């Protein structure tokens, strides 16, 4: 399941730019965006802070009700 909101929020920034800003590899960010990998709680918090958004918005597949 692609995480469309993460991709949308990245906008014109490259995966490498975002990954460098939050301290993960571009390859890891790519897998997270494609839904092939779930971030650790620590990295999820960093991603949420970077985008200034709640985890339930960026990772709806993890926080299904």
C-alpha cells in the first residue's frame, strides 16, 4: 500500500533531501513511502515532525480504526 500522503507532502523535494533531513537513507524512505517497510517509532516521530503532521494522517495503514 503506497502512502500517498507522504509522497504528496514531499512535493518537489527529492527522497534524498527528505531522508537526509530526518537521518535515514533514501532507500529506506522509498520503502516507507511504498508501504514495504514500517518506520520505527523514533523515525515515525521524525517524519511527523518534519512534515508537521500527525502519524495517523501520514501512516493511515498503521493507525486503522
